[in-house]
């Protein structure tokens, strides 16, 4: 048996889950299935599922992160939180064939750019008509960082892995547009992050 205190925990996830939920409540109003890509520790998944009971929440992760995610879902999950499953964005076929919404937090700056492209292609394949894509994290706008701390964070990311880094909003928005998605919401969030929501065009 695993104790709750022994589960992996992200301090950032604890801090940002409330502000993110406040926006998701206004965005994800209809019943349906939300596919979370890169659920990490699962703190967002269990919190959002608990506070958005009209949604079925499907967390996913790469294989190496699944054990902790599955244990948190087992210990803290609500009936509308589905058991976590493996998902690699690079695969041509994702394990969830259709979703009413897709959510991902703090992933695009960790992925290599070819994986960001694969992420949007995958979203394009699974997202339902009029479905929504919500992405949380830091972005650059018109080539500029939103804060000095984000510039420092980007430099750190690129030192650790030259393929990673804070993404340009315009480049990401172009990938979304190629999949028939139009930006609907751009919220500035605490800690110099953004919550971007795209909607599939009819």
C-alpha cells in the first residue's frame, strides 16, 4: 500500500490548479470526455475530475511516469476519473480515438519541436467537432518573453536539452490552425504562464 505522502508531488501543480480550474469551469461546460496529455503526477487530473463531475477525465502519460500517476488515481480518484493509460504523442494512433476536449499542462516546452507537431496532429485526429484544446504553460509572443524569469527558465531548459524550450505562440497557433482550430481564449496566469484554449471550427 502506498501512502499519499509518498506519491510524487509538484509544488507548481498545487499552486496553479485553482486558477486553471476557474477558467476550465467556464470553458468545459458540456458533458463529455477530456483527454489529458502528459498528466505527470496526476494532481491536476484528480483535482479537476473532482470539481468537474460532469466530465469523464482520461489522464495519460509516457510509460516511465505511469506508476505514480496510476497510484494517485487509485488513492484519490473520483468515479469520473478514468484509469490512466500510456500515450506517446509520436504514435500515429493514440489509445483514445475521440475526445470532446484535450488538456495539457507544462508539456510543450519539455517536448522537442517534432513532438509538439505530433501533439497537434494527434489532437487533430481525436478532437470532436466543436471540441476544445486547452494548453497551460509559458509562451513567447512576437519573439519576446513575458518576463525575465521566463527568459532565464528558457535558457535553463535549452542547457538541459537543446531540443526543448519555451515555444513561440505564433508557431503553436499555426499548428493549431492547420488542424482546424481557432484560438478562443488567451488568459494570462500566475507565475508568467498562459492558458490558451482553441476550439475546433465547425
